[in-house]
């Protein structure tokens, strides 16, 4: 604690005040209602778990971003969740043990040792949905469509979608017989789209056919037509690559049919969550914001460590980022101001209005200013009837 200013919060730790807090709560309710209408059931995982459960199947990136402490009861390391997805996978695989398709959703805070981007939050609000037990592309398309509906519900339907497939890079590196060190360097260069560096890394690789295809990945991005070009450029790749391109084509066609006015960008160098995802990956980007506000993809087999290998696909939204896109959220609070009175008719009127969903603030003795409590209407007694009147501005 800062003894001079004990009201200060740690860097990157946020809190929501009026009216942002109620807006976030309304958004939460609206999104959970949306997920429920699609058949997704709510789960509420704990804030802390044994560390091995929280970082399973993930890159070291997540482990380094997880707060760790020793559990005094067991003596084991536990972590404060930095991502809810592994927890939901544990619930599906070990607690629910469903034999068929399972649809789950969640909503909650996560805690990060460092923000995902400069100046970002270290305790973002994560909301998402996961679909387990179905291997086909139809599941990925359902998840993408529901993500789009969620963004629309959050009033962020001006986003564009970035679509890739980590299986293409994985198959090409295997075909090129790259060492683990070379693959890691190439992966890093691809993320930065550093073409000269990519070419330099691939110079010493013997399989020229495979290296040529790897070097082309940064250039294979753009509209859906890029997939036709990719089919030609990657024609000497193995069947896994061709299947991945077919999956992307199917996703793209389904997306454009459902969302004809939305821009879909194909990027074959998009390797988000490479150590975690196994197939399709996607992200939603809002104008003026450098990071994805929603991400997702396929991550088959994550439940294996919990005792069950399950096909899996899902997405998550960063609601803190979505709220942050509105730099000046107008205070649109409204309500009805009722005077301080023991009139039984007034009490009945106040109860009726509250039952109808109105925000009614009844004055305490001496509290007579409706503007102080953000009310735009007032109850007045006219001929022994309590009536709502608009306040003049």
C-alpha cells in the first residue's frame, strides 16, 4: 500500500465506476442471454486452481503471465487464472464427462502479471463460449457466427475478422524438416512479417520446395480470393495443408453467406496461440484499436491431460477492451425522483414504477435536488394523484 496515497490501485488494475459499471453489467446479462439462446450453458470456475491445471496445453507465455502462490493447505503451487478457457476444458473433460457435444459459456475477471498491450488492463473481464466433442468445420463456423452476434450485442459490429490456420505452418515446417530452434526463429519472424529475416533463416534449409512455400506465407493475406492463390502457391504441400486450405475455404464461404457486409481477411501467417491451437484461428479487430478484442480457434485434445481427449473450438471477448473503446461514455443514467413523504399513495406509486423496471429514488428528509441523483423526471402530486413530470433542462 502507498502510505501517502492509500487510495491508489496497482498499475494496470482497473475498477468500473458509474455509469461504466452498470453498462458492463447490462452487457454481461445481454451476452449470457445470447449464449443461452444458442444452447450454451453457464459455468463459473474458481479464481484460483493448481498451477498445472491453469497452464496445461499452453505456451510458456501464459505461465509467465500467471500470478503464483503456495497453497497453505496442500503446500502445492496454485495460480490466479490468466485465462478461463483451460478451466472450462477441465470442467468439460473431468466434471461433466459428456459423451456428446457440449456447449459451455463463462464470464469473469482474469489477472495478468503484465498487460497484453502497452497501457492495457491487468485484470480484464473475459467472456466466451466453448464447443466440445465435434470435429467438423460446422462447429468452428457456429463459434464464429456466435462471436459476431456477441460483438453486435456489445455494439462492436464494425469489426473485421482475421482468419488463419496454424496447421499450414506446422505441416510446412515438418515437410521442411526444421529443427526446433529454427522453427522458433521462423515463427517469431513470421509474426513480425519480417520478410528479409525469414528469407535469411530459410537459406540454410535443404528442402527448397518447402522453404519457398514457407517464405510465401507472409504474402498470402487479403480477401477471400487469397485462398485461390494459396492453392496454387502451396500445390506441392502435403495433404494436411490442402485439407487446411479446404477448411478455410469452407469457413470463408459460410461466413460471407451469413455476414455478406463484413470484411474477412485471410492471413496464412496468422499463428496466434500456435503452441495451443490445432487448426482454424481467428480474431476480431475494431477500428482504432491495435489488439484483437475477440479471439478464438480450434484446440483439439486440450482435455487429454484431464483424462479425456476432446475436439474443441471456442472464442473469448475482452470486455474491458470493448468498454475502453468508448473514451467518453456519456452519463445516460435516468430515473424518477420522488419527494420525501409518508403518503401511502406515493409509496404505492413508487412500488409500481420499480416493478415496471423504473429507477426510482425517494428523497431522504432534506434531500430535494433531483439532479444530484441523476434523475430526469419527478413525481408530483396533482389533485391527489402522483404523476410523473419531465424535468426542464
